[in-house]
């Protein structure tokens, strides 16, 4: 009897310890509110596109093939970064804000594919884009949050404690801004000159959220856009010196690195200004680049590591601007988890999982999200 009792006590102790180690990460955050672009959008883009009869190929197979088994509006073969974070905290997948979900008490996603940090009218008035942009910039998304805030905090209206256990994300913003400048044939120096303006707008958005009660804010930097198949095709050059040892474009990534350096410094300034808030810089650049540098270590195909899984065009990048993923006849590779790029612009679910783990546990976050929430 004593031996059985000892086994029972040991089992209960192990169960208790396990519950303590995982419970804090699963239940500390009771909601998430995210702003951003297509890297974390969970369905806002096709809703906005449908309203103006703009084609949204992301609503067609093979999008969603890995996890959901169907397109969900995510520009991925499965889950995006915030999906994995929601799972970690025991939260449901965040509904897109434009879906007008009846229950947003546990979080909502304001991110939209194509969103910019700078207001869209700037790009249109200066003729930097040859088409009409969706009005979904960072400032607009903050406005959406502020419009929804009273219904989220209806029981504690006016209380700054409403979001004490909410995780906010602002980003990553800047990718689309810089892409529009590159598309307008701006030089590297010209594109670089816009970085302070982009970072300033990100900082102002973080401040507005903190002043509205946000206590935990994640601010991701930009990924290495110079390694994207779409960018490598559109800016292809015979100049071998334009490429680094991985095969990425030095100039494009140089702007990204400048952005990330300035953003990291700005986040440090925000921490000093708002000591009561936890502001986390999340590194989006390093994890992607490490995977490209050492693909075998991550279970990726070493040959053609810069290729898109879903696309046409073959060659080193498998991307074509006129026939891309989601269009009729465009097939996906049989195993997206062996690729970094899903459709030439966005990352595969496997990459999104790796990034989210790095942000949560601290490999690629300052401070780690899981550590910050216990403070």
C-alpha cells in the first residue's frame, strides 16, 4: 500500500509541476490584438478586396493546404505566426476584424495584406504606385482598434486595466512601403531616406496603443526582403556583386537592416518613456536568414532554397508576376515544410512556427515574450 501511495503522490507531483510550467504561458494572456500586413493577416485582405471587386487569389487552393485543408484568407499554406502564439496562450485563432465577429473579447486581428506604415494617399499622390491602394495603413488599423475598444472594455470602460493581460503586436510594418519605393525605381539611398519616417509611424502607433491601455506590445522588425523570390525576380541583375553568399540582394537587405537597427533603437527609447509597459522587439530577419544559410539543419531542401513552393517560372526562384499562387493551373510543391518561401512573397507554415517559437522563448525576441509576461 505504501508503494502504491508513493507512486500516486509522485504522479500528482509531476502533474502539478507540469501544470505550473505550462499554465503560465497558456493562461497569462487572456486576449491578443494584432496589427500588421499579410504576414499575420488572418483574412482581412480578401474581405477588403471583395468590396472593390479586386481579385484575391489567396482565397483559392492551394492556400491553406497544410493545416486547414482549405483557403482561410491567410497568405500561407497553413498557420501564420499569430496562430501559433494564440495556440501557446490557449486562445482561439484571431478572427479578422472586418469579419465583424460577435465575440472579440479574446482578441481580434486588424492586420491586412498590403498594409503600409505611411498613409496610402502619400503613395498615390506622389504616383509611386500605378494602382489604387486599399485604405488599410497602420494609422487606419489603430483607428479600427480604437473604434472597437469600447465594446472590448464594456464592463470596465475607462479603466486602463482592461488590457493588462492582453498581448498587442504592431507589425511588421515597412515591407510594403519599401517595396512600393523599389517598384517606383527609387535608388537604394532614396529608399533608405524613408526609413526614419516609417519607423516614426510605427513608434507613434505603439504610443497610441499604450496610452489606450496596452501593457505588453510586440514590435517585429522586417524580414530579409532581398531574399524573397518575388524581389529576386523583379530586381534581377547580371551584376554578381549585387548578391551576397546566400544569393540575396545586398541593396534591398541593406535597407531592411537599417530599418531594423533604427527600430530596435526606437523601441529602447519607448521603453524608457513608458517604463510601466513591456515593449518587445521581435527579430524577423535573423531566423529567416539562418534558415537560408543552413537549410539542411532546418530540414529544408538545400537545392533551390530561394525557390517558392507554390508558383510558376521554374529556375532559381519559381516565381512569375503574371501567374502566381492561387491562379488556375499554378501548383504547389508536395511538401511545403521543405521550403522557406510559400508563394514567393510569404513564408511557409513551418517557417512561421519556427519564428513564433523564437519570439516566445527568446531566441529572437528582446525580451522573450514568455519571460516578459511573468514580470
